[in-house]
C-alpha cells in the first residue's frame, strides 16, 4: 500500500509539472498562434498575370491543373486556423464575399505552394456571380481548407491569406 501511495504521489507531481509545457513552443499544438488581420497594401500593376505560369508543362497531367477556375479574391478574410494533423497541417479559412451565391471556393497559391522567405502565401478565391443579391453578411460566408504537407511546413514560419480588402497572418 505504501508503494502505491508513493507511486501515486510522484505521478501527481510529475503531471502537475507538465502544465508548464502547455504554453511552450515544445508543444506541437502551439506551433501556430492566433491569426491577425491587417489591411491589404495596394500593389502596383504587373505585366501579365502572376497566377499563370509563363512556361506551360507538356506532360500528361499538365491539362489537369486549375486552368478552368475562374475565381476572384473574396472581399474579406474573417478567420484563419491552422490545425496540426498527421503528415502536415490543415489551413482552414473563413471569408465573406461581396454577393450571395459564391461557389468553388479555393485557397490558391501564387507561388505554387512553396514558402518564400518562410512565408506561405495563399489567396482566398471563389467563383462569384455578378447578377445576384448582396444579402446579409451571414449569407455570404464561405469556408475553404487546404492541406500543407510536412515538407513545406518545415520551411514555413508564417501562413498569410490574402483577400480583396485585408490580409490575415498566423505566425509560429
């Protein structure tokens, strides 16, 4: 009985000591913090579309890309959450479109999914009809998610999601 009491006391003290790891960077659940929103900086007009690659691939799978996606940036990003999963992370984004009826919502990557200087940039896009009602905000909410493999996650310090009027960032 004395052995069990000693073992229980030591286990309870060790478990209480683990609470200090709850907010540390060692805990994988804390790798990405809360996201922060900031207004989008105005960009100068570039020659050509940066989303369309200049050299087209000539393989069997080159026709299977997102070439038919007619998405435009949504009006505002309202939420960004990154969840650790086996083999990487899932980036979940919530946004608000300008009009009702948006569909085919995607997180497009202008940099082919590769982080640039440790920043993975994604753009929240949707196919948005021009002839629908504006409607209340709750009817214009859209959600999108994207899986980020661990090999890309190793080079990523922050994830940045761009909308038409704002940018939301989550840092490690």
